[in-house]
DNA sequence: AATGAAAATGATAATTGTTTTCATATAGAT
DNA sequence: ATCTATATGAAAACAATTATCATTTTCATT
C-alpha cells in the first residue's frame, strides 16, 4: 500500500496504519447512506476479499469511531450500526426517530440553522468546560410511530 | 395490590397491571440520579425481594420505556442503562458526553433555554410530519476526554 | 531493496447481555 | 369467590461482541 490518500495522515496521527481492508471498509461506508450493521459490512468486505475475518471488521469500525471518521449507532435491534461521520457534515446530516415499540427507524433531516448554530456553540463550550474534544453528536427522538400508537 | 397510586392509570391505559415488583423498580429508579444498569437494578430489587427474577427486571424496564416512563441509554460498555424519564423534565434534565475511547460518561446539564425551545418545537413538527408521538429525546456528544486526548 | 519492530490480521474460543420458552402464580374485573 | 388475561421465575437458548494467540503485514530505517 504505497500511494497516499487523504486519510493517510489521519491514520498516521492516530498511530494506526493504512491497510487495504481498512480502505475497503471506508469505501463501503462512503458508498451508502444506510445504517449498515457490522454483519452487513462484513458481507460486503467478504465479496471483495473472502479471506477477511469478521474480527477485523469489528476492530476497524471501532478504530474509525475513535478517530471520529465513523459514527456508531445503537438503535433497538441489538446490533450496532455505522455510517461515515464525514457525510453528516454535508448533505447527509440527519437525526433519527426511533419507535420504542416496533424499533422502526425514520431518518429526520428537517433540522434548522438554529440547531446547527446551537450545537456548534455547545461544542466549543464543552471543550472549555470539560476539556472534552467533541468529534460528533447524535440526537435520538424516541416515541411511538403511527402504527404503534393504535396498539 | 389494592391501593391506587398516580401511575396506576398509566399502566391501565397501556393494558398493563400494577405489581409490587414494578412498583419496586420504579421506586429504585426514582431514588437515584445514576444511570443504573439492568444488573444494578436487579441487585437492588433482589435485596427487597430475593425471589424476583432477572427476566422480570428486563421485562419491566422494557415496559417502562415503551410507556415513556423510563429512558434507556446505551453508551459504549455493552450494557443498557436506565433512568426515570420523569426526572429529565425537571431538575435532572441532562445530556451526556461519551468518550469513544475509554467510555467515560460525563453528565452535561449546561443546556440553554434556546435548546429547550428548539426541541419543544421539533417535537410538534415531528408529530405533524411523521405522525410520530415523541415521548423523549436524547443527545449524545461523542469525543475524547482529557486523558484520552493525550494518548 | 533488505531489515526489523510495531501493528494488523484471522480462526477459534470464550464471554456476556438479552431473549425465549413454558409451566405456574397473580391481578383485578365480574 | 371465580375466572381470564397478564405477569412471573428458572433454565435454556441466543447472538453480538471480545479475547486469545500464532502468523502476517506495514512502513520507517538501513
């Protein structure tokens, strides 16, 4: 893996190395807007390189989360899901409505500029006050979807 | 269990019955501001009534979440945590900073009136647009705590 | 290009939080 | 007091995730 890419330095700064599997996983996340489960991602990686193990996928996703490149979501179905954090800064920025009964997820992107400004200010405040370097934030709205409201 | 309490109707409307175990669990949640894990809660219940099973605790917490009485949190340590949703409306209202590396949780309550208004408006909007009855919302801020920033 | 130490990987086993099952007990309306 | 839907407990089943450890790979330095 000789050629450098834009994320090469990001990995280096994190004391991590660039590998083809990691690049593949980033590509997969980059190519979709769905919330892929670890197994979803594993299957796709496996298509490209059948020798890749599930453990590596877990480890890579964990690393990406720590680097702030991926966002991990845990809804109610017992499996972690991931999406590229980079996406969220642009067009794909969204939050989630979660039905606490049937676990249906609806993406919600009708946020306001007001909200963006608010969170931007909050991040700065939290860094100062708690010395906590925020890389991402996620809001979940919990409730009952139309179907489940009628028992 | 003959005597009615304020939550009796809430249960009834949900097609659920009031039991002493459920009351105990509500009391436990009511008596703390910590984010208790299921096992934490089970241990406390067990002190009061050793015959209570872990399964019932899981089932009760699930029920309370669906009723909107409890909020379920999943941070990064692999166990679900709960707190009374009622508390969040008053003094105890807060969000969480989660260190993606060491999984430290810091409660954050320096929110603004601006934020409260924003979420109130959002709830109304979401009900109209998606017919989704919001019972609660949660914001997680993810990042690196002071220690983990210095590797 | 060869080297070597640190980091990444894969296969498997182990772990553990959570759910299912099913027979029994209980709540609460009648 | 009776009866039916609901709740419960114990144990087994389940499934996502993590730990282990020997092997391979990256990449900075020769």
